[in-house]
C-alpha cells in the first residue's frame, strides 16, 4: 500500500506532496507523487521535436518529463517520495494508478472555479473524487 499525491504544474503541488507525506508518515507507508502529461501536451512535445530535429519523441522520454515535474514538486515540498510519470487523461490515469498500487489515500488539490467553469472545462480533482476507489483527500489551497 502507498499514499499517492497527484500534482500538476501549479503552485499547489508542494502542498499536495506535503499532505501526502504527512499521511505516509502517519500510516508508515511510502509516498508516490504522480504527474500526468495529457495527450495534448504529448502532441505538442512531438510537434516541437519533429520541427526541431525531424524525429519523434520516444514515449519513455515523455514519461520521464512527467516524472521530472513530479520530482520538482517533491523537491519544493522537501520530503521523501517517489516520482511517477504517466501519459493520458489525468483523471483516469490518476484513479487507475491509485487502484493499481492499492493506495491507502489519494491526495489532490482542486482549482477555484465557478460551477459554470467546471461544467465547461471539467475538473480533474472532481473526476478523481467521483471515480477513485480509494479515499481521496482534497486540499483547498489558495
């Protein structure tokens, strides 16, 4: 079992990692910090690389980029955790990963959006809350 922290590139990421670390320490479990690059981000990286080098980006390199983003959040939080990089739909990938590792807790932070904004643009945190099998800790970070 493990505690999973799901982070994006926002300034909320270190708070999510710190909360996951507290839960990990309380339950004596390791912490894994997950960042998911969306397919759109992958396509953008691919286009940039093709235009600059003429070659495609190996999937392993894209996963490594996502992992580096998770590593940055860990470093900012100043805790011990394992970075994990994934590609796909963030809400689905986060929930599936938490299921795969049988997460004790899944820690996320949502954005402050209006109900109309959530309806139009969706919310990864809301989807995770609704679809995850493990308990979800949702932080409200200003």
